[in-house]
């Protein structure tokens, strides 16, 4: 078990526990007399590793409710449903809300905990790679509203986040790869040798998967699960490394005044892509929709192109970085070609919640491990990317 703290000044305000199993969960929950667990229904059904969690919760007399985790249900209505359930079950100011699920569940439960009785404590057991390396760390909570992603929310830190990669073994491959995109994003921001290590690992996993499934016709999910088990050690190291990077950035700038903006690499484009896909039913994608991580992958490639145009205005061919990112993502089997033009994305980008006046802070990757934040208008971006 490793513990990583998030600090406000010198004070630890949230802790992240990374562990190969759930042996330490009972002690993490010990200080909380009344536990209300809100669990993604699909995880409750599909994830064998969750049995250990359920046993601990039952022993502690926790009350449990299931929610459906989808972008369409990541709404105020679902949050109100959680609050109603808390009221019915007598949840008081000493309640701990425990979210068990991916980023959708943790975002909604963190938000419900922040408004219920003016704020109760909450903690997370993230069950997707994306939530283990990103969504469940740093305290951003919220819901979608009027087709805009995460437009209602607050920043408030969970008491703890318990990361156990074992739960990922039941995660569908596509959702897993969505998390790989966020992990690569983290290492583009702060490398420490992990970017290449991650790109190599997921290239190997994807290649082995293709051989087993395409050549030998084996069952896809079973092969995927076995490959995650086989590469467990490196995967666990990379998850902990990504969590450390995010915890460090959040400790230095919890409320996104400055350095934390870097974590939005690719996200202004990604949110526009997700919003447009929701509006048109995802018809431009072969998969008839796009996951958050896939949109981030597309957004990172667009950010690399923007960086190219911004720093080297006279060049037109793709830079080494844009090419490297696309080919690494492609090799990991993550779609990274954006089907919308920059003009199509422009209106949506203007509504980005990070906009200040008519400028948005775009994060521009200069190299692996080196990014810079630059305030630009959407018109300037459209001109450069045309
Ligand atoms: N708060 C933040 O800082 C932050 C950062 C990044 C992303 N996000 C948000 O996170 C969300 C995406 O998160 P996500 O990719 O984790 O999505 P998710 O919560 O929807 O999970 C993806 C899918 O996997 C299923 N699932 C989850 N865990 C599983 C498991 N162990 N086994 C089997 N199935 C499982 C879910 O039911 C769902 O169908 C987006 O809404 C995004 O806006 C928030």
C-alpha cells in the first residue's frame, strides 16, 4: 500500500491510497460512523473484485444504493435522487458518502455530498482506469446540464480515494483505453520517463490482444482480462505514478488559478467533440458515439497541431509531436481522428467553462513532459487551425 497526500499549503486535505487489494479499506472507513455507498449498478453486477468491498460495507452496516452511470444520467435529477435517498435513510451531517464506480459516479456523488445538508464528507473507490488516474483525484465534482459537460459543479476534496487496480479486470476494453488516453495526457504534462513506458505497455497489450483474438479467435473480454493480469505489476506502477503527478499539481494549485490548467490538455476540444456527438447522436463515429477518453485523445492531437501553428507559424506539415502522439494512440488502439472541423467546434468551444471573457486557456504541448498554457480567442484558434 502506498499513500499519496493532496495538500493545501502544509495541510494534507485528501489522501490517495493505492493498493493491490482491498485489505486496507476497513481501516480507511474506520473513522466514519455512518456510511452511505452509492454504487454504479454495472460495477455491482460485473466486477468480481467488488465482493471484497461489499463484505467490508456489510460488516460496517453501510446503506447501499445503485445508480446508472451514463453521460445522459449524469444530471441534477440523479443527484436529487441520491439526496432523496439520503434523506429517506436519515443521513446526517456525520454521513460519509462513498462512491464506487467510474468518473460519472464519482463526479455525481462528490457533487451530491457537496450540497446535501450544506456539505457532508465523501470518499471514492474508482473502478475505471480513467477515474483512478484522473477523475477521482483533485476534487472536481459535477453534472452535465443542457448538453454542456460538467457545467454545474464545485471543487471539494474527497476524504480519501482508494485505488485498487484489481477492479479494472472487468472493465470493457473500450472503457479501459479511454483511461489510457488520460494516463498518457498526464505523462505528456509531467513525464519522468513514464510516457514511453505507458505507450510501450499498451502497445504490447493491444498487439497481444489482436494476435489472440484475430488470429486464434479467442473471446475478447477474457483475453483482455488475462492480459491485464499478466501486466499487472507495470500497470499498477503507472497508475500510482499518474496519481502522484495529479496529486502534485492539485496540491500546488487546487482551484485552477494557474498550474492546474495544464491538466486540461486537449479538453477544450474534447468537450466540444463530446457536446457535438451528443447533439448529432454520435453519427460521425464508427462506434456511433465517443467516450470521454477518446475525445481527449482527439483533443490532444488537435492541441499538438495548434501548438505547431502557434509556435512555428510558417510550417504546415504535421510536427514530430503531432505525428508521435497520433501514432502512439493509434498503436494502443485509441481512435484519435476528430470527425468535426474546427469551425463546427467553434460555437461550443466559446461556451467552455474555462473561458474568461473571450479568451480560453489552451494547453499547448511543446514536447513530451513540457506544456504551456496560452490564452487565445476561438477566432484566433480557428484562423491558426484552418
Ligand atoms: N472530476 C474530474 O476531475 C474528471 C476528470 C476526468 C473525467 N471526468 C469525468 O469522468 C467521466 C468519465 O469517467 P469514466 O470513463 O470512468 O466513465 P464511467 O463512469 O461512465 O465508466 C465507464 C463505463 O464502465 C462501466 N464500469 C465502470 N467500472 C467498471 C468495472 N470495474 N467493470 C465493468 N464495468 C465498469 C460503467 O458502468 C460505464 O458503463 C466523464 O463524465 C468525465 O467528465 C471527471
